[in-house]
C-alpha cells in the first residue's frame, strides 16, 4: 500500500496517457472503419472498391498490433525520413489495426438491414444518401453496438503495447515502479484495476446508449 501511495500520481499520469491513446486510436478507427464499411457494403460499394477494402481489412487484421506498432515507429520514419513520437506512432498503428475490424462490423451491420428497405426508400423518392443517413444507419448503429463495444474494449487492452516502445502509459509506469521497488504484487494489481475501471466506464456508457436507443425506437 505504501508503494501505491508513493507512486499514485505517476500511475494517474500513466492512466491519463492510456486514456488519451485509446481515445485517439478509437476515434480514428471508428471514423475510418465507418467510411470503409459504408463503401464496402452491398448497396453502396462497387466490385473494385469492395476488393480494395477487403484487401485493406485483410492486412489490418492479419498483422499483429505489436508488429504494426514496431513498423510505424521504427520502419516508416527511416523510409520517409521523418521523426515520430512513440505516442503518435502507437496511436496511428492501433487506429490502423482497429479500423479493419470496425470496417467489417459496420459493413456487416449495413448488410443486415433488409434490402427491401432500400427499395422502399427509392420508391418514395429518397436518394441513396438520404436513405443511408435517415433509414439505414440508425438501424445499423443498433445492430453493431455490442460488437463495437467489444472492439473498443479490445483496443483499450491493446494500449498496453505502448510500453514496448517506451510510452509511459499505465503498464509502462507500473514496470518502472517495480524495477525500483521490486514489489510487483500491489503494482500490477493497481494496473489491472485501472484497466477494469476504464472497461467498466465504457460498458456503462454503452449500456445507457443501448437503453436510450431501445426507448427511442418505441
């Protein structure tokens, strides 16, 4: 307990870095994944565009997140002649990795909406964009919300990989404390609790979002 009291501020700072990395990577992956999922769906995309999107998701899901972080942090700067911070490299790599899964989630959600709803909207004079925005996407959100929650939780846990390139997020701070105090039990328990708190807050937000959508659909 004395160890946690002494290093509480450092753990709090590490938790802040973890949260920031998760928010950055999660926001980017949702934006990119939603756009690609829309254009990869049956009613919107073309065969060529769909093939490119499938290739993108194959690469993002096929390469481990850890390897992607190493590539963005070590390989890309040497190829492009630029300097990139560990936080930025990890955020880009995690967003790239997660966006492939979000793409598949959104694409499947859009395709799950009955095709007859598209046809009915076209008969009523709705454009493709109006149909997508007003009819299809609201239903898609309800369909994909549980799967999207799972992906965001997985992304939260994947932020622990930032420690491998020296980013002082929660896990790295815990490792640094243990190297000085040689008392891993309370430190790793505290690190685990931090991730559990973040996960619980995410589940709480999603619970209220799902409940609001259920009431709003009545």
